């Protein structure tokens, strides 16, 4: 993957160059310029949720609402959403997190998969800005996907464009597979367009290009990164007819 670092066009590494007349290369969340990215949590235990749900195993019914998600965050989950990826950040300042896939079965949610993950290298924020290296806390829809590799069977609309993704990388980078598969998080972006579309409806200062993508062992610039198996599972499972969302943040704010 590229070094998707949302950044102004200042001579530092930028993600994909200037597109569509936007003078900002704002692909988001891979690693920081000097940091490794996402995947290194392979040996970590994936806790699965909040207090009371940490021991839940895949295939276990967890109740009528998402574990560890408090009233404020729960109120932002659309009533018709039948799939949710909850990213439980270890702490407000940590890049370590756990991503859990829940699917609604009748009136209840079932925990169907879980993976170690990474978020912004400086943790989480409720007021994300470009270059702050923090992931935004919130509930966001998931509508579009893509990658430098061929569609592995995605239910979401999938754009393959090896040039668009690979050109975001510098030659010799160790993160060349970060963008093999990506799912765009609908933060400050237009829906129904490729993940690498740089439109920023809320303004470039609010950042953008925030994705779920392949992990590389450390924190990102704002994205959430998962192991390859996790990305393939999400691409093959998330169904646009079920209105999938991502609920993401550190555990304390998720519980609020």
C-alpha cells in the first residue's frame, strides 16, 4: 500500500498526488512517514468487545445492541443496519485496537469474526484534522471498496486500479501491500465513488481518505488496518443491502 498519509502538498510524502484539481493529496491512514504500519498485532489476543463481551467467541449472540457501545454512540447506528464492524481502541492515545464483525440475526447481534487491528498512531479524536495522525471517533457507513488487486468477491462495489493505489507508494517502501484491498470509511467523502476519489465535502482541513486496509504492524495516519484474511472476509461479507457501518473509537468513548 501506499503511504496513505493525509497531508498537504508540502514536499513530504503524499499519497497519490493531486487529482481532480484538489491541491491536496489526502489519502489517509496508512502509516506515518517514518513509522511502520499496521499488522504487527498478529500474536495479540483479540478481546472482542467491551466489559462483559471480551470472552465472546465468533458465532456467539451478544444481545440486542452492540457490546461496549453506549447510548450516545448507539443512537448513531442506523436502525436498518444489519452489519457493524466495531473497532475497539485500547486507549485514547494508543494505536492498538481490535476489530470485531457483528451481524444482526433477528432482534439480536451475533459476533461473527474478530481481528487484531491498528488505528491512528496518536490514537483517537472527536475532531479529526488533516495531519493529526489520529483516527476519528464515530459511526460511519461503508459503501465502496477497491484495491490494487483484483476483486476477491466483494459485495460492496469494488474498483480495481493498480495505478491509482500503487502510485501512492514511494519506490522501495515496505508497505507495498497496504492497499491491496481497501474499504472506504465514509468520513468526509462522497459515496458511490472510488476510495481514491479526493473530493472532501466538508473541506480538506477535516482530512479524508480514511480506509480499512491491510495492516503493516504499527499505527496509521488515521486509517484502520487489519490482517489480509480480515479484509477478505469483510469484502466478501459486507452486504450493501444490509447497510453496513463501522463504529470506531477508544473503548471509553465507544461506551459513552
